[in-house]
């Protein structure tokens, strides 16, 4: 199947699919932790869709690329941004999560999932029916091209319990550079470094 990758747009379809991609990437356990109970999961999707429609957040459509199939259906999404902007960009998430979901996030105590010296691949999601066709790699390549002028390496976190994703990243040239916490879980921190 052929795909074309384009910047996300600020419309209902794209923001809803960005929310779906984020929830899929963080996993149901973390989504449930944000929601507090299964019946509140739609609120989590709503928070991420709202953030996707804004310009001042890490989950903004401005930070997302979407892969479209030949029928212009969204097949996958990647969200990336300069790690130096993490604190600035996640203020909107903290505010919305605290107000809508009732969380008690505090910027001062939240762990940093990225660092200022990298372009952070926050979310990478290939939707089920498009998996196994190399689309994840194409999305990473598109994000690398988008951020090439920054001179910073791409960085990401991968759960130790997700060997399939880790294998993709290794195949793409990512190397382990340590560990970082995300939502209370230590994950492997990898970067795509020039040799």
C-alpha cells in the first residue's frame, strides 16, 4: 500500500485521530490511570483531542504528521517537537488534565521525558490494519526530515515490555542512551545519533 505523509490539520477528523494515536501510544493502563475509571475514558480522548486543536501544547496538530492511505484515510501519526520546549508545551496538558480529569499534576514534580538536546518523538502510532507495511519507519523518516535543520538527534522512550517497537527503533539506527521515567514507569531512552 502507498502512503503519503502530510502535516496534520486543525480539523475534527485529525484532532480526533491524534487523540486516538496518543491513547494507543500511552496504553490503556496509563489512559485508565488518567481517567480514574473505565467510564471516564472518553474524557481522556476529549482532553487529547482538545489539546491537538491548540497551538500551545506538545500534542498540537502543528507538531503532528499524518500518514494517509490511497483513500485519504489516516493510517498513522507521529508527534515530535524540540525537547527544549517540553516545560512550555506541557503546561496546557497539566492545566486541562487537572481541570477536566481531576489529576493533580504539578510541573515542579513531573519527570522530564525528554531533554533540551533532542527532538522528541512523543507519539508514534500506526493503526492496526496498516501495521507490517513499514509505515512506522516512514513516519520516523518524515519527522527526521522535518527537524533536520535543528541539528539535534531524534530521541524517544520505549517500554521495556515492547520489544517489537524497540526492534523497529534499532533497525532505524536508534541507540540506547539511558533510561527515563514516563507516567511512573522507567523506560529505555534511545536516540538516533550520527556515527
